[in-house]
């Protein structure tokens, strides 16, 4: 008896179906881990009413489960993906809404937001006096007693206070209100990231590199950190400034104004300027400077700039006191300060190692920013500029004397642009060169994200500082756990010479030039 022959195309189709089903199963497992990890945090909060103190180790464990799921789901970025990325986008949004039902306990910044918003509605400047001043007693609310650093006035800038005040005027003064506001601004940021990906000729699904990161989900939806304002406003300003093919002439001036608003929440958005300086023309540069300086000058004329004295009041009084006093979770800065202290510089003009460390690190950062600014002058494509924009944020994260986990969020917003993609215009998946990375870029480009993804997962261990409410103390082993892998991976990136703007053309990728002349695909799933 002769067995029937199986047609090659039938066998190939069957194998393809099995492979697709397996990929969907793996994606579903990753999604289940992500949902289970975030769900575990919601469950812990429901049972214990907190995610810190004695519950901190359990919170870290559930967070790491979510990170495992996130790492599995990163394979969706490859060519042989299974689950539709849009489902994962929806899952990320649902997880954020679930965390709204938790009280922010990994950080108490939200209570300062509520107190300062209440001050604005009462006609009182948040820069006028510290939280614990008796001057605040006539307008006292419960959030005041829960706010951190009560001996200092506000460290935030005027646009942040405008949003806090608007929230206090229109919504109940509860953490939930702030959580919802921050999620809304982050949703705006997600939309802008999608538009920037299209402008850069990168697949839409790259947005998941940001959107599904557990640190992003927890710090914004649970912690309600105002970094969501910088992400929403900052990404909108970048799109208006960079995507000139899809925006009107008015956007040329709206971009600097929106980025100024992002800067006036927290000055981190200033780190975009070394790259955007060459994107903007002089009228835009002046407009950005005026839009930042004018509100500060007006506010400073009212309550003072706080550039001297020890009161911690005025526009910059709290920030100055904070930067001179606080050190937390730093790597290179911490080890530099210890080394400088061991070198006995006393008697050589430097009585305090802290001052010398600050000067050395600031000088190193300033030189790095000048180098980035020089490099940016020769980068004339959207993708290259977006990648180079991440470099100042990397320098900030590596050199900062204080690095709370949520300080990384602006860098994580830029990671989707570091992944390899098509060299030229946007391309549909079917137009790639067959290896799933797009025409003209090496697979090595994926390692550009590795140090920062690792740090975003490991930084959760810094919350062990708050395990004992009566003794806030850093652990040296936590510092090493976070920073040694991060710096090691960063060393590998530098050793392989995969720069943030790297885009390598080869002879087999000449079609990219033609692709750049075609309209970008609107659906690059």
C-alpha cells in the first residue's frame, strides 16, 4: 500500500500554523505573568492597605513576576510574533485602571500634590512657606499631614501647580483624582509616541516597550507621579517640533511652547534642548526661553527665587536644599563621592568632598551635553534625533545623586526609538528585508535598550529602604545589584559601538532609499 504524498505547500502551511499557535501561547503566558504580577500588587494593597513596610518584599516579588511577563512580551517586537499588539496595548491600560484602586504607598509625593493644589485654590503660593509652617494651619487638609519633606516649600514649577490647582478646584482632593489625571497625561504621551514612531519609520508596536514596562505602570498608575505630565507634554512637544511633514506651520511655534510647559513641571525636559536647538530656528529658541523664564520671573517677583538662605522657600529654595542634602540610590555619583572623600583633599582648597564631587560630576555632565549638542548638528532625520534625545537622559540617570525609580520614566519613554527599524521611510512589515528588523539596521541595535530595561526592573529593590518605617537606610548590596549589571551592559553597548543614532546601510539595503520617498504605512502592526 502506497501512502499518499503530502504536498509541500500543505506541510509548510501546517508547520506555519503550529508555529503561530505556539507563539500566541508564549505571548499569552507573558501577558498572564504581567497581569498576575500587577494583580498581585492590587491584592496586596487590598489585604494590607500598603505596599511598603513589612509588605515591601512581597511587593518586590510580585513586581518581578510582572517584569518576567514583560520580558517575554518583548518578543512581540520581532518578526515572528503572534498576539496582536493592540490587545497588549489594551491590557496595559486596564492594568493602570486596576492600580487606581490602590492607595499610593510606595511614594507619598501625591499628598504634596494635593496640599499644594489646595494652596493654589486658597490663593496661597506653594513657595511661600514650608508645609509644617503654622501659616498653613488656617487652610489645613488631611493631605498636609501625609506629605513628605514638611520642612520645605514646593520643589515643583508653576505649570505643575496650575495642574494641581485645577485638579483641586474640579475634583475631590484624593489620591485617586491624581492617579486618574496622571494616567490621562500618560495616555496622551502614548498617543504622541505612536505618532513619533510613524514619523521615525518604526513599527507602531514599539510603543509596547514603554507602555508595558511594569515600572512605568506602577509609578504612574499607583504612585501618581507628575513625571506623567512631562511624558504627555514632552512627547507632544517633540512631535510638534520634529514631525514637520505632518504638522502645520503653527506647530513650529507650538512645539517650543508645549515643551516649555513640560519644563515648567520639572526641569528634566531641559535635557531635550541640546538636540532640539538645531531643530528650532532662532524665533523658536527665543520663544522656548521666554516661555520658560517668564513664569519663573513673575513667580519669583511675588515670592522670591530662593537662591540664598536656608528657609527652603521661593521658586528654587526647596530644590536647592534638596540637592545639597539628599543622596539616594545613585551609582557612579555615590562611588565617586566615596573615592574623593578617601583622597584627603582637605587643605588643598576643598574642605568638603561633597562639593568637589558635585563640581566634578556636573562638569562631566556639562561636557557630555556639549558633545551631544555637537553631534546633533549633523543629525537631520527624525529617527536619529529621537535616538540622540535619549542620550542626555542616560547621562542624567547614570550621574544623578538621587535616583528614585520614577526618575527613569522620561528615559523609558524614549526607549522605543532605540530599537532597530527600517532605514528610510516607514515601512509595512511585509516590506522589511525578511529578518524582521527593517532594512539597513543591525540586530545589535536591540542591545541599546538592555542597560535601561535591566535598571527599570532592578530599581524596585531600592524600595527596601522603606521596609522599616523607623529606620530608612540604603543597602549597599541593593546598590550593587542595580548598578553593576546596568553599567556592565552599558559597557557592552559601548564596546560594540552601537551608538544611539546608529543606522547602517549595506549594499543589500539600497531599496531603503526608494522606501524613504514613499508615504509611510499607517498600520504597521
